[in-house]
């Protein structure tokens, strides 16, 4: 399942690079893992850390790894070797 249901609050002034940012507490809500992955990827693009192609490739590979990891976990949950 892609369901995540995670949220976190960055307190006012949390920023280390730009002190005082954000001005007010800021809540981030992630209903799905896909949403969290997309936001993480965007932050890397906006920060100049990655190119768009890097982000797309990494998200596709990450998805495939997640599918394989979940399939393996199910074998343990179901009592199979």
C-alpha cells in the first residue's frame, strides 16, 4: 500500500541556513509514500543538489526496490522462507 499518514511540524526559526525561517510553525502532511518521495525529490531539485533526470530515475528505482522489499516481507509474514 502507498498509504503513509505521516505529518511533522517545523518550528518557527528552525532553518539552519537561513535563521528565522520559517516565520511560523509549518506543518508538512504526507498521506502517501509517493507524496513524501515527490516532495523530497523537489527539495533536492530546488536546492540544486540533483538534476530532474536524476530525481526521476531515483524515484523509479526506489519504487521498484519498495515493490521487491514488500514482496520479500510478505514471505516472512506468511511464514514462507
